[in-house]
């Protein structure tokens, strides 16, 4: 936790405070440690970076699960833009990279699909492998 103080006269400061609180079962206690902010700043930045990376990983996993659900309904395959159009929050620019990542992981495979009433299939689409367990 950060404790920051200051006033108009220019006296300011910032400290890191670690607080451990005991439970009723253990007996109530508060163990407080005050540290210089310069000691704590790197830890705070690293914790924020870790939280952001974890959030991005969870979001990516959720999108991957949705891609699988969408392609399970379209077994012939879809282009990344068509996949993105069916998944709320998945950007058309992010969808190709996500599909390529899933291809590298062995989840998807490339295919050709006929779109827009065309008779000739176009490259660049992805689908679930034939042996995919639903």
C-alpha cells in the first residue's frame, strides 16, 4: 500500500506500507512495516506488470475458447475476419494473429473456404481439425 502526503508549503513524502492483519481465529493483530518508497516502487511496478500480463493471458484464453466454439458451428472453416465478426470484443486486426497462434498450438488448421457466393475457395481460413473432440 502507498502512503503519500503533502501540503501547499511543499512538504511531501511517499512511503510503502505493508500491513498484515490477523484473523479472529489466530487472534487479532496488525503487523505494520513502513518502507522507503524507493524500495517499494520496483515491486509495485512489477506487480502491476504481472497483473496486466495475467489479465491479457486470461482474455486471450477466453477468445481462444470462443474461437473453438464458433468453429465448432462452422466445421468447413472461416476466415479470421468472419470469426472476429462473431465474437464480441475480438478485433479484426487481432483475429489473424490469434488464429495463427492457435494453429502453432495445434488447435486449428488452415483451410480454403468459398465465401460470398464464390465458387472458387479462397485461402487464409482456419478450421478445427477433423479429429477434434467437441
